[in-house]
C-alpha cells in the first residue's frame, strides 16, 4: 500500500497482471500535506472513496482523513 497516491495497474500481454505495469496518476507516496497540482505535484493524505464519472476520464476522490476534501482528477 502506498498512501498518498492514485495509481493504475495495466496488465501485460494476454491480460497477465504479473507482467503488467503500475503508474502513478496523481500524488506522492508518504507526503503528509494537501496541495492542489497536476500529476505528482498534487498531494493528499489518504485517497479513499473514488468514483469514475460517466465520461471515463474524470475521477472524483475523497481524502479519507478528517479533512474530507473532494478532489477532481482528470485522467487521460
């Protein structure tokens, strides 16, 4: 578990996840601040409660700590 990041996990050839790739979309691991930004310049404490919008490109995420910040993440 890497707190403070939202990541994608893409399977390798033939759907083999053991040969897949992991990519950080937003956030920085183990950074204990909250800051708006693009990609890894954005920071948050603990991503939780995520929902992908019907457009398939917008992700809403709630910071799972007591601050309850809702983040809007645009994903390509």
